[in-house]
């Protein structure tokens, strides 16, 4: 699961975020400890702590003194909002720029997306 060339602490943070988004780590539940993450990924606990602290700074995890880290209320919605904005920046903006270059308007683009979505849906149903 660990990717070469990417900071380990970022990958740890993203893994926890993914668990929150997919619901396997619900809000107000205990998150894995730094030591648990370090043992699971076979990394230095300080590296795992850096990823966890990043999530604390973002307000996704909260520290409860003496009992551990917990998923903050509203964390899933916060992460989804953040991911949707990143999706728009990473994919939609370049798509719109290329569509303009090709002379495609919003209706043309919407039609193409609907067609491809239908093709993809039909292809997986077979």
C-alpha cells in the first residue's frame, strides 16, 4: 500500500481520510493510534504521528486526553467538500479549457459526459 516517492506521513493521513470517507471509520469513533499505524505500515512512529497530527490540524481528528484520537464530528463532510474542490481543480478546469479549445459549449460537454457515463454503466452491467 505504501507508494515509493511520496511522503509516508501524507500517505498515512490519506489512508485515514479514505477510511473516514468510505464510512469504515465513522465520526465520533476512535481512530487508530500512532503506534497502531506505525506497526501496521512498519514505519517509524514519528512518521505516523506526523500524518495524524496533520489530520488534527485540519480538524478531522480530535485528541481526547488519556483515551486517544477520535474522528471529529463533521469530518466526513469536511473531507468530501475538500475532495470535491480538488476534483474540480484537477479534472474539471482542464476539461473546460480543452472543451473551449475544441469549440465545445456546456451543452455539448454535458452530452458527451452523459454518453460516456451511459457507455460505462452499460459496459459494467454485462
